[in-house]
C-alpha cells in the first residue's frame, strides 16, 4: 500500500509492509486494510499459480463489546467470529513480500492486481474512522 494513493492512513501503510509479516496459514487471523478503516478476516485457502503464492481470505463477524461507562474517544473493543457467508478476497504475494488484492480476469484467465488494498497478517482488527 502506498500512502496517499492506496491508503489515507499512515498506520495502514505501515501495517501492510512486508517487514514483520508472519508466514500465512489456513485459519490465520487477518486485518483487511482499506483507505483508513480496518476489517477482520480469516485465511481460508492458500494456493499456487505458477510460481506465485495466492491467499483467499473471508470477512469475519465482529461485535462491539458493551461497556458500562463509555467515554468519548474510548477505544472500542470487539469480539470476532467466523462468517461462512462473508465476502471473500484473493491476495497475491509480490516479490517484495507484500500482499496485494487481485482478481481473476475471466477473458484472459489471468490474475490481475485490483489496484488497492492491503492486509496485515496475524491479527484481526476492526477500526472505523469517525472522520469520514
């Protein structure tokens, strides 16, 4: 993810970096990084196409944990659970180690970069940017 063109969040740009990303496995928690928001997901499939490694992930359910005495600006905590009906996304690992969202172009049967989005492996996180 490139700051300013693929993300509006410095935090999301840092989280998408290849340094410190663990090796993916099926069942691994993932955070989908969008412009400034973050969404929880789970790795559901790893596969190879030629020399490329691809990963399919699925969006998880998340619910805010009720708080007895919330204050403005408090960090919201969430609980996460699998969503077998959740949206699925496919990512391809680049030569720099970063994962980029791709889709299968039907007419050419080739995987094409979607142009946006990144992921952070090893943690589920929900964040909704209140400034938008």
